C-alpha cells in the first residue's frame, strides 16, 4: 500500500494547478492583494518592526490658505497633535514637527518614517532643506516612507518637519474631473517608525514579475507556464507566521530568474526612461505646481542616490525655474544629478504647451526661452521635443523643432483617439514645409507606465513598426499630479532587464540615448505628412473663451511692443537720450503668456482657481504691455516728429502689407472728419499707407473716387429665394451698399444676401440666411470642458431672433445694432458694420452668457462649392475636407483654425475672419464659427459672464491661393496705430521702415536680439518672416530708414548662420520656399 505524501511536499502529485489554471491565477492575485486576506498573505512579510509610540507630533496651521516658505513656518506656533486628527479645508497647508526616537532594540537597523497625511507632503530638514516628497491616498502613487537612517543607534533622536498640502495628487475633485470641493479634510493616517523586511520585499518584487508573466504571456508559452508553477510554489512555501519560509521562497524565485537570465538574441529592446509629468496647472492652481515640482524632484534625487543606473528626465523649463527660485538648495542637488547624467532636461520648451492655438511666434518663444534656460543652467540644449499630453500637434512643429536645435519628437497622446487608430509608432513626421523629424509614440500608450510585465508585453505587441525597428521607449513614473517613479518600479525594472521568455529586453536609459540608437538602427521608416490631429478634446478650441481672447490680444500686443521698441532703439531723439530696450519686462511678460499656453490652461480644461490666476497674468500683460508700447511711441514721437508745419494724424502700420483703404476711430483731434460714430468718436478714412511705415493723413481725408456707404430700410417683397421653414418670416429688409457689395439683412439681423458688385455674383446660398446663431446640446461622453462629440451636430436649433435698429447711416460707415434674446438666460448684442473701404462685413459682438452644456455657433451657408476648407494655422494653413467620406474625414467634424477659414472655388471665395476664436465646423457649403461653450467641469462657472469678440465675412475675388485673405485677416487683428493727438509736421512725407516686394511673405516679428552684439551706434535686431501661401521665390527686403551693416540668417535661438546676400539696389535677397520660416539677424544703423 502506497504511503500518503506529506502535506508540506510542495512538489506533491496532489498539486492540481495545471487542471485549474484560472483558479490558481486568482489565488496568486489574492496572495498580494490589499484588504481581504492581507493579514495572512504576502503583505505580512513586508515589515519586521513598527512603532507608533516612537514618534511625537506637533503642528502649525498656516492661516488663510497661504503657502509659506520654511523660514516663515518656523515662526509659527506648533501645537501637539496625533494620528487620526483631521486637517483642512481644501488647499490649506500644515507644518508638522516630527520627533522620532530609535527604540532600544532597533540598534543597527535601517529605519524608515512612515507618514501618511492622506494628501501630499514634503519632508524638510531642521535647517530648511527639502529632502523628499510624500504622497498619501491609496493606489500606485502612494509613497509615504522616508528613510531616517541606514544604521540606527538605539535612543538616537531625529527631528524633521513635514509640510502637508490639503490636496491629493489630483487636487480636490474626489478622484474625478469635477469642480474641486472647498471643504475637503484629510485624516492623518500614519506616523510611525518601521523596519523593512528586506527579504520579504525581494520576494514580493520577484512575485510581481512572476505573476505578470503568468497573466501577460500566452497561456501555453513555456515561460508563462514555468512562471505559474514557480509563483504557485512560492505561495505553497510561505507561511505568514513563519518568516523563515522567506529564505526558501526567495531561493525558488532566484532559481527561476537565474535559469532565464540568458536571452540570447534580443528580438526587441525597450529603453525605460523615468519621468514625472506634472501639469503646470490643471485640477490645482499654479502655486501648488511649484510645490509639486519640488516634491517630485526631491524624491527623484533620493532614488538617484540609491540606484546609480537610474535615469530621470523632466521637461518644462518653467518648473525648473520655479524650483531654482523657491528651493535653491534643492536646485543645487539637481545640478549635480544633471552633471553626472542621472537627470536630463528634455523638451526644450518653457512649458508643455498647447500646439493648436498659440501663434507661430509663440511656439518659437516656447523653444527660445526653454532652450536658453537649460543651456544657461546646465550647459546643454535639449535634443528631444517631449510633449506627451497635448491635444494635437501643428503641422509646422517639425520645422520649428528643427529651427530650435532639436532633432527628435516624442508623444503618446494620439493613442487616445476615439475614432481612428493612428497607424504608426516610429516614423518621420513631415511638416508643412517638408522638414522631417524622427518621431516615436510610446507603444505603451502612456507616459505613466508602472514597469510591469504588461507594460513590456503591450509595448511590443502594440508597436506598429517592428518591421523597421526593434526598439521602443517606455516612460514610467506617476504623472499628471507629479511624483514620478517609485522604488518599486526600479526594483521591477532591475528584474525585467533580461528574462528569457519575455518579448523584450529592458534597460535603463535616457530619451537622448533612445533616439540616437533609434536613428542609427532603424530602417526605411514611413512618413506622415501634415498635422497630427487629435481625435478627442475638440471642445478645447472653444472652452474658456475669455482666456483665448486674452491669448490672441497678448500675442499681438507683445508683437507691437517689440516692433516699436526696435524702432525706438534706432532713433535717438534730438535731446540725445537713448531708448533702452525693456528686455527684462518683455521677458517677464512673454513668460506669463507662455505659461498660460500650457496644455490644460489655454485649452480651457482647468479648474476655476487656475483661470482666476491666468486672468490676472493677462491683465498684467495688458497693463504693462500697453505702458511699454506707449513708452516706445512717446520716444518715436520725440525722435521723428517736428513741432512746426500743418496738423495731421500719424498712422503707424506695423503689418507686412499696405493699407489700401481703411477707416479708423479717434477719440479726439479729428476736426473735419466726414462722420462721427454713435459714441462720439471721429471716423477717419485712411488709404495708401505703405507696409511697416509711418504715414500722415488729414482728418477729412477721402479715398480717391470715394463712394459713400448707404443704408435703406424697406418692406420685404416676397420672393421664392428664402424658403427655409426654420426661419422667421421676413417682413423688413435693410440694404447696405458701398462700392463693392450690396448687403441685405432681415429685420432680425440675419444676412439674406451679399452681392459682389464687381464680380456680379451672390455669396449666400440660395434660400438660406447667414450670420445665424445656432445652439447645440453639448453633452460629451465624459470629458466635459474637453470634448464635443460628433452627435452634437444632430441636435441643434436656432437661437432666439434679434431686433434691429440703425445706429450709424454713413457716409463712412453703416452700423446696424441687433439685440438677440437667444435664450431666456442669454443675450447677444451685435453691431453689423460695413464701411466705405471694403467688401468685408464685420460683426462686433457682445454676449451675456448663462447656459448649461449648450454650444453657441454662428453659421454661414455659402454659395461656394469645394471639397475642402482652408484654415490658418501657425505660419501657414491646413486644408481639411468638407465631407465625411470616411472615418478620418468625419473625425475632423470640429477643427482648429486661427484668424481665418476660407471656402473657395475657382475664381472666387468667401472667408470667415475672427479676432479671438479658434473652433470651426465646416461641412458642405456651411461654415460654422464656434463661439461659446458652457461646460460644468472642472470649472463649474466656465464661460458664464459677458464676452466681447469680433468676426467678419470677407468675399473675395480669386481662389484662396490667389486671394488676399491672409492680409485681410492679419489686418483685422492688427489695426494701424493712430496717434491720439494732433501733431504738427514740416512735411506730409511718411517714413517707410521696411518694404517687401512679395505679398505672400509675412514679417511676423521684429525684435532686439536676445544677446545683442555690442557695437557703437548699431542695433542688433531679429526679423522673422514666413511664406504664407505655399510659394517660392526671392524676397527683396529693403530698409529705407536704416543702413544694414551686417545681415545673417539665424535660427529660432538666434544663432548666427550664413550671410544674407545684397542686391544691386541694396535690398536683402531672401530666398524662400513654401511655408518656410526665416529668421534674419541684422546689425543696423539709422540713416
């Protein structure tokens, strides 16, 4: 009779594992879970000693939700406290004084302080040095241990301080994207000393890898089966009440990994990069990000000290600068880690910006300020453009990246697409101008990987370009709210380095190392041309409209300040005083604008507190920028204007095109003008103002062949033209006529007709009305402020109709005032404007808005047929289909554009122009401009209030490529500067500062160089131009007011490159190709 096998024989024939695989796998999962059974599973082996009575606590509550420096906190009154007490409310700060005494029987142990405030915290030394960040709460981001000493001495006393912030990793929204609660309180859960069971932790990390292999490898793979057997064997060996069983369990695990340590030929290689994505503002305010950055950096330095192979990367120069200014001792430690190669700046930009809405120049400034910071602090420029979380990528980025000294691009965001799956992982991304940049999308589809077997297996399985390369990048570390990698991730990575049976070999590395190896080893990579459109978060083109308006206005205000400052530097006035370029203030203002272009601020997806700060920043830019602008104008006035002669009005045109005809408003000093506006301002006609020049006009100036603009009111004669049953019956029509168009408007402010008198054609679709306000139900699937879904276009209705009155009746300008009660809560007051100068009809609009998840758009059905519409983007345009032929076309039902969108056919077209909007929805012949949304999360009051903005409809001869739409849109946003008072001049001759002979080349920027060369009586300026239509040629750029002593091409960083050739007439000869961005660096002297 056979004897029974002993019950402790783990190799027993009674082991039924292979017959019940799913049950066994679940058994393994339960053996490491928290909660149920954690008093008898592997968690019992993690700690060998704990003592709460060895820790004494006192606390100082900082008043008024202030965030204060260490020195100020030390002046506070600390009172005794204990574990279990509640601290709050939301956003409050508490400073804990911790006194820990090593117990007598802990001599020689490595002792940790476990401190869990259920929120975020920073450990400080008693002399004011930040040591390490802490993250309470649950989940994989939890990190509440701080090592007091490697080798304890019995009775030794440690003192330190812990600054806690009453917010979680994701603010105070309770784990979602909802508006933060103002009354969250956090319970101090733990404050105790502890000694790790190091062998227990080793077995734990081994077991995590084994379990991962079981779950992620094919069920019938030998490696997966061996891992299942080994993990189950470890469970059978361990007994929670017998710590000595860890020795045998560890031996079994080590045997498994030793047997599989030789992978032989590596099919795939993954370089793992530690990173810490910190949203510069999102569900928390900017000021909390400053502390998040410090907490995260301090934690990563601790890890780098412990693991010499560990490498960490971080982007966003703004966050580095915050740490430098607020935590100088921490920054010195950071510099040491950069020097030894463990920390690597990446990205090259000031913040991780939105890439849809900032202007081309603003994108350049992101790189200019970012690269200059990293180079000045660490002696290096970034090579990798790192932007893992932005909501789409402009088609001009490859060129701007190249011009900013970077070679590579990394993201993963398009993995979030909700309609189409992006087809590539590693490819050459080719921009508008043909510049290509080596691009990699992490196939793990995250920048917050946890370094698990799943991360490895999925990275290989999801890599779509394994035919061309066998390398992938894995970005690991807790992100969004900061924190970064944890020790457990590095332990897992060390075990995953080389395990036979896994689909890839994994190793530590940097982003630079990854891309350099990728560039050297990849082959025949495919190319993707044009924008990287993100098929999600389309509502961000419209949310937080006030913020977006400030963005556009700030960009152009700083453009004017720099242009005028450059001129002022070149023009010492008769008193001999020299104008000094206000570089420090310009830098400060630009950094505020760039900060507000962060990818959760400008898009409108942050909490209300963020926008309170952002508006203050913009108000600072507006106030200070206008003062700097006036200072430069005052200097120019003294330098250029004489005090004798006849009176005139000075007109400064800062754009690249002449002003053929226009109408300006003056508050005073325009006696003799042909018309006064309804508000009392004088309307003055200007014409033939050269590009980038100062000209003078008389208040009573008239255009050559001036034709007054007129308006008449009449009873509408019924025709069959307007038949749409959705519209109110037309009873009255207002007809406005100038030299270019006849505009007919119904009694409710809707366009019935725009008839081009010169081209003899109608612009509005037959039977339709334009300038129609439409409301759409705007309930996305989840991401409230972020998303508008395709189905919103199925559920729309006409807004309430308006009542019209004539406010101005010519001869220079006609204004019709229309008041719409669009809903019971919201109104639109609009002025429809046609001047004698143009065919452009302007709509000056004020909206009082109080809605709940409703989207307001204005639509224009046009008498134009084209399969695509043309939208301005940075330094060029994008053409997108007006049909939904396939899923890729349909996905672009809402798109981003800047100052214009155009629908043209051969010989004719119509453009919609705006001064502060970015969202468009064009289908068929209907162009829609997105005006306002009313999301309720994460800002409960988003967009509620009063909004002012302008848009226009501009009919034009020729198709878009032969049109002047770029000029019209630019000058709609950049008005000529009319001097506010009468000035006397010796002559009426103007001053032309720059002249261009090509209308498709735009001078976007004129500025003093960042590091101007010091040469007597010379000014070092930078001019940035771009080709706007897709043409090529040679620009003749003249500087009639200045002598150019030296001219060179340069890049965005203003590094001097090849010399610029001069023509026989002294003009600078600047070759250009389609959509090229060209920077010139000139040493100039006033003639």
